């Protein structure tokens, strides 16, 4: 549209220039132009604008054409970008147990914690009786004694021997001296020796010591007023000629109910 207007303006300008030039060369300005002096044809005028569309009827729709042939497959497109990570799916059901593999056995694992103790089983049947062993060669020799006091005793010197006044029991062949309360071993072996001595109530202390060949074996002691029983025992080996006795330091009580006694017997020979 803009180009058409521009062309019209140029043509109009050229027409004006032509009219001016014609007037300048006319032989008589007072004369009118006629056929004798008609010049060349003028430049065409500016074209008019397009008219309105006609009011004709729309024709009927034509039939559909036949389908075209299938085109060639297009080239493979570029790989698309990775999509977003989806949410975890629901846990599936357990599958069937597979066949056992043929691999080598693995290393032994660490030992587990000890289990709880099991219930006690029923008692089994007794086993068959064993064969009777050979009879042992027991000793026919014996040695034993029990000596007692029937009265009080106050030693003339500390740690003097305690004498006795009666043998309640003495195995035949046993050598026991009542005057100094000494037992002399005639059957070598291991002996059990025991004593029980009662402290006089007026005394403030009492020590009683079992001695072997003047060496202390065991000692009993009490350091208090009133009556107190001092006792002890020992198992010792004695060889032939060894001597044992009780040495006391303090006042001893006894009466017809013997509260003071000394006992020994052979446990086995050596």
C-alpha cells in the first residue's frame, strides 16, 4: 500500500513538470490549444483503491481425496534427558527358594555365646559291679590313749608340762607317762592328737601348747576372767621315740567331771 502511494506521488510530480514545460514553448500565450497544437498523451493517473469483495455464493464442498502413500520413517531423534527419580515401589512377595549352589563352604564363623544349661536328665541305670580288689595288708599294731585330770593344777613355772592323773583308755603297748603327761611313740605313723583344758575362774589367762620333742605344734589361748575351755588338735607324723606333751602357762581347773583331757591315736603306719 505504501509503495502504491509513493508511485502515484512521483507520477503526479512528473505531470506537473510536463505542463509547465509545454506552456513555456507555446507560440502565443493568448491562443488556445486545439488539435493543431495537441501534444503527446499524458501520464496515466493514480490507480484507484480495490473494490469490495463480491457477494457470490460459496460453492459446494468437494469430495475427500484418497489417502496419500506412507512416508519414509524419520531419522532417530536425540536421547532425551533423564527424568525424575520415582518413589520406591511396594515390597514384593517372597520368591521361591532357589536351588542350592555348588560353591565351596565358607570360613567358620565366630563361636556364639554359651547357651543356657539344659534340664537335668533322668538318672541312668547303675553300671555293672566292678571286680573285687585284693585284700589290703592292714597293720595289726595299734596305739591310742586318753588321759584326764581330776583336780586343779597350778604349774610351778611358766610353760611347764601338764601332768595327768588317770588313763581313761590306753591301747596295749602304748607308752604314756601320767606324771609328766608325755606320750612316747612306739609305732611309727601318722597320729591324731587333741586336747581340751579348762581355765580356773580366778585366773586371768591360760595358754596351752601341744609340743613334739619340745617344739610347739599348735597353741590355744584365753585371756579373760571366769571359766573358759581351751582346745585344739593336730595330725602329725611320729617316728619311734618321738614324744608329745602339753605345756601350760596359767591355772588349770578340773574335778571328778574331767574338764581337762589329752587324746591321741594312730591313724596309719608309715
